[in-house]
C-alpha cells in the first residue's frame, strides 16, 4: 500500500513538473517587433535558459517602445557598460544589489540626492567630487550619516 502511494506521489510530482514546463517564452510567441530585435538569438533561442529568454523578451519589448533619442541613449549606456572591466561590472552589480536590499524610503532618498547632485552645474559637481576624494574614510562616513539624518525638506511655497 505504501509503495503504491509513493509511486503515485512521484508520478504526480513528475506530471506537475512536466506541466509547468520551463516557464520560458517560445520564439513563436514573441511579437514581430521582439523577434526583429532578438533576431541574433533566433537559432539558439530554444537552448537559452528560461530566465534569460524572459529577460531578453522584456528588454525587446522596452526597446520597441522607445523613441529614437531614448534608443540612442540606451546604446550609449550599453557601449559604456561594455567598455568597463569585469571587476568594475561586478562592483556595480554588488552595489546595485545592496541598493535593492535597502528599504524603499532609503532608495527614494538616494535617488533624490542623486537628482539634486545632477542638477548642479559641472564645475560644482567636480568640486564636490574632489572634496569628497580628499576626505578621510571617517570624514566620508560622517558626511553620509549627516546626509542620511538631515530633515527632509518640506513642500515649497
């Protein structure tokens, strides 16, 4: 009796796994615009891991919705990324994961600070970079703490 239950359970598990499939996207289910963008992957598409196919399909969909200017900017960012050393790419990935693990409020604060920095003129940004570079690790940490703990500005009148 127990052997029959075990066999039945294993059978159900196997059927469930087959029914679930790999959750990947078949080439034929991509839109025409996605297929056009991903044409270089057509031959190897079935061999790609499901997660990669999902990411590529999602990226192709975003690409199709971009303006010419947005596409040009995306190409420039991609070219810049490709020129980075593998060590630099890994550091960026690690820092991005740290950022993603932060609470939503902390992520928002970081984005706001970055936008504020980007609004500064080029000379002022360079001055701030040099000043930060010349600080000791302790001074840098105190500055980070001050920035984190400062009161949030209220709405402007």
